[in-house]
C-alpha cells in the first residue's frame, strides 16, 4: 500500500469515528431487532445476504464462541444504515455493497454468500490487502474494508453477546493490578453499566 493511500484510509477511519453516525450508534448500542419475521429496512434480499456473509467472515463463530451473526450484527448494520446514515451516506453504502457483489461475481461467477468458506476468505483477504479497488467509482469517502470491518467489530463488541459471552464481563471488577501480563488477568474485559 502506498503511503498516500495509507494516510487517506487512516484519515477516513478517523473521520468516520468522529462522525455523528458513529456517535449516534454508540449511544444506541448494538440492539438489533431479533424478531422471527424481521425484514431489512434498507437492503434488498441479495444485499442483505452479502452483508450477512461479510459479517460472518469478519467475526465467525468458532466452536462454542459466538460470532457476529449470532449477535445479529447484519441486522444491526441494516438498522444503523437506515436510521443513522444520511440519504447520501445510505446511497453510497448500498453502492458499496453492490460493488462487492460485482467484484465477487467477476472473480468467482457467484455471489459471496454462495461461495465456500475458502473462496470467501480468499476474496476478503484480497479486499483487505487492496481495499481501494472495491470502492464505488468516483468514491473517495473511505467506504473500504477497514471501515466496514471496524463497523462490524464495533457492533459486535458493544452487543450483549459480544460483551458478555466473548469479553470477560464483571460489573464490579476486582482489585487493580498494574503492569501484569495478560495470561495472569485472562482475556480482554468488558464493563457494562
């Protein structure tokens, strides 16, 4: 990656982090609609399948540890795009998802949700390595793999599943132990009010 591209991605990520969209989603936390008859607000059926496949690739279920799909992050993405993005941001995000579909179909002749795990991971790895290639034409707003990945990880680790079943959860943590190795303290911690 060229230095200019790295700086551009870094600044784009910082801009997204500081935007009102992220602030609003942070305040509302990750509480996706978990009803059986749920339908997407923004994405069509194929776009939703693409988002769900990407979310599952980024944070998959491993053994008894839940993944992003278990936390309904794909539904949260749809709700966040619907409720917190401006019309322009929403349009660009939908174009972004559509562009991913186009690129996957060019390389594999199938949408990403119909590929086996090996091909899905190969695509996402290529996407991560050259994220600028998958932006909608004329787009310079930073809708890239890094921002999508950060959106998914933020949604997962602020969800009830992510903060209580993946992170260690202790509403009243024990004593303060400065400068200790991670194995002594265990995994990362999540504190919830």
